[in-house]
């Protein structure tokens, strides 16, 4: 699956299936600050010499936040529908894990947009976006 189709699926999962846009709009500043904080913690590789893949470490540290957004922001009915949507195309996987990953991809896109008027934050979100895209591109099958 290409990075572009992952971004498209992220939009569908968050906006159409989970219906998280109101929650993200309401709590976006706090969510974005939390993601920015995790990026700043990992920004200096010298502080983390034991970690060979800082991109994967960053994403893995942010997934619990994304799963929180999924559970806190979605109704039970919407979550059930989203789980069924994922299960229909990704058999043999944990649908909630897939939904949290897609939600995180969506949050990164929103964070980039939200930071565009602040050069310091825009630099942080550019690094965040690069981390996620590097990981998506690294896991995409060769075509």
C-alpha cells in the first residue's frame, strides 16, 4: 500500500468511520503539544545512542496517544463500525491497532497544517512528518 493510499485511508477512518473531527478540533492543541514533546525528546540522537531507529521509536511512543484519541473521541457505535470497516480489508490484524495507526497518520497531517503559521512549530512538524513518511516508505512493498 502506498503512502498516499495510507493517508487516504487515514482520512476515511478518522472522518467517516470514527467521526473524530470534532474531538480533534476540540483537543487538537493538547494532542499536538504531546506529539511535539515526543519529537523533541527524540530529536537529539546523542541522547538516545541505544536506539538504532528513532523514526520507529517516535511512532511507537505516539501510538498510545492515538489509541487514546480513538477511544475517547469515538462513540461505541462509530468504533464498532470502524472495526468492521478495517476487518473487511485487513483480515488477521488487530483492527484497533490499525485504527490507531491511521489516526496517528491523520493527526500528523493535521499537525503539519496547524503549525503552518508558526515557523518554529512548522520545523518540528516537518521533522515529525518526515519520520512518519520514512517509516511508511520503508514498510511499503517494492513495486
